[in-house]
C-alpha cells in the first residue's frame, strides 16, 4: 500500500488507538466509579449503580435436587427443569415459548398470564403437578432489587412496552398470575440478573469464580463483594459476609469520566442512539454499537478518498448497516485473504474493491474491536484488583465474546498488563447462565434457607 495513503489512514485511526497509560486511567476511574456506587453518600448521583443482588454465596457443591428456571429476556422465553446431581452433574430439559408482539406491547397482566399459562403446560408435560418446585427467575431488564425475591422494573428495554409493570415488583406479578391459573403452585426463591446467572453457571463447578461478565448486545459485570464495603446493605450481616453486586457498568462515563477518550465516532453513535448520553462505556464496547463505530470510520475514510476511490454506497452510508458480525467475519480471514471481507462488501453493494481497500477495512475492524476489548479489560482489571484474591475465574458470555475470533486473547493480554502483580485469573465461557445459572441460584437460596 502506498506509504502516503497508509500514513493518512493511521492518522485517522490514531484517536481510537489508546496507549497503556490511558487504559490505566480508565481502570482507575472505573475503580473510583465502583466506590461511588457502593457509598451511601454518592450512590444517588453515581453513574455506576452497584446494585446488591441479595445472592450471598456461590455454590458449595452440596446443592441437589430438581429446580425450575424461567428465563425472560427477549422475544422468546424459556422454561427449564434442572436436576442437580452429585459430582457437578446437571440434567436439563427445556422448552422455548414465543411472546407474540401484541403481548409485548399490551397490558402487563396479559404478559404474566401468558407466562403462567406456558409454565402450566410445561409442568403438565413433565408431570410435576404434585410437586411445588423452587424456581429461579431470570429477568434480563434493568431492575432495582429489594431482596432475593423482590425486584422492581426500572424501565423496559428490547422492544417491550407492557403497561403497568414499570415500578412494580415483577416477582409479585408472576406469583399473582400463577395463582390466577389455579392449576399448580411454584415457589419463586430467587430473581436472577443475567450477569449473576453467567457467574453461577461456572461457579457450580469452579469455586474460584467470583466475576461474571457479559459482552454481547450490551455489556455488564457482577462480582462478589464484602458486606462491609456495601454501605447501602440493609439486611443481616450474618455469614457469609458477602454479596454479589450487579455493577451495571455499561453506564460508566455517563458522568463525564470518559470524555477525554470519546472520539467523534463515539459522539456520532451516541447522537443517533435511543438513549443519548447514557451507557457510554457500553457504546464503546458492545455488539449493539461496535459495527456502527466501524461504519462511521469507514465513511470518513471514503470521504477522504482513502477507500473505494471516494465512492460510497447507499448501504454503507446508512446508519446501522455495518453489523458487528461483519467485524468478526472480516477478522476471521487469514492474513492476506479477503474472502469474508469481499462477501461483506458485496452485501453492502460495494463493487470491485481492491486488495488495498480490504486491507484498510481490516485495519479499521481490528482497531475498533481491540479498543473495545481493552476498555473491557480495564474494567475487569479494576474488579480483580478490588477483589484482591490470588486466583479468580471470570465467567463470560455474550455474542461478542463467543463469535469474535480474537476478543478472548485481547482480554487476557490487556488484563495481564493492568492487574496487580501476582494476581492470577482465567476466563471461562459460561454455558447457559440464564437457565442453568438461575437454577443454581435457586439451589443456593434453598441451601442457605435450610441452614438458617
């Protein structure tokens, strides 16, 4: 590639390439944000809310028996029957049920009646009418938890708009709907955030698992915190003297702490989003936005005549048309091979690109995904340093982690540079956190209740 062209491309990409000192600063500011969220004095105005989840323990290996799990987080929901056996063996049966569009935007009572009806069908199918099984309920919407089985919906996301649910306790709404069926009884023993489920599904077989991370459509993390650090804790201080904290770290930077590294591309992505000025850290990292950040850069390079001879297609010029999965596909090509890249460009109606064009597109994708992984690493290093245990497993789930060919290695590489010397960590893919994880939370709740 001509030297001049490469230098101009590098110049444009330079603001997305942060140095290590800048990542150290992000880590330090994240730590500061965690502490503000945990403090009584600052929580009300803190960007990172640090909600206690009321989950007080990871599994100790003695959890046994049958549990139900209900997983509601999108246009479908799942019901699962999970049997925890000795020796970490887990047997699962599950079924997926659709939520019709009219129910997603109708009265809340109809939504919960629909869920209760599907739960009744599942219970009949598995001949569980005679048993009142403990149930873990994964509800993947922003909630303010008031106890292990009490959580108020802050606001709907993901296309749901059911009336009469925001501000209400969703566990109560589920119990009331089940009572209206008069067909069966369940015992909701835990409401589970998806990040907590991710952690618990791995902790069931790895007792060093103390952090759960999601890096998919959105990003969030939870971790085990000592009760003495949770100033808003309003329950007992009995053993175990710890609780899982749902950080809601996607909102990091909403108070200006990331302003010095926000680029024009980030600002454009934010301007065009539904929640302007909110979730700024998430918008630099997660799958919902990463493709759009890359598209903004590609448009700029094309306007500067550094790509496609300055000719832009309507597709590439349209917001949201460069999907995050394209980044994963383009970076999956072997060096010097542009098979996936050419396929993506064809979908974007860009005809006869040169190898130089493809090489630049790959550089853009690598720069955007590396920044996302490194920013996420800064948050994880802040958590590892805060927990300060010799060895910690981080349970991870989400489409970006699962499908991007390099994100795992990039996370390991940057966390290793940022974490305190001597602290060891490993990343473990979590299998079915919202299903199995919810059942494990339920099992731990039953065990702790039995010890009281």
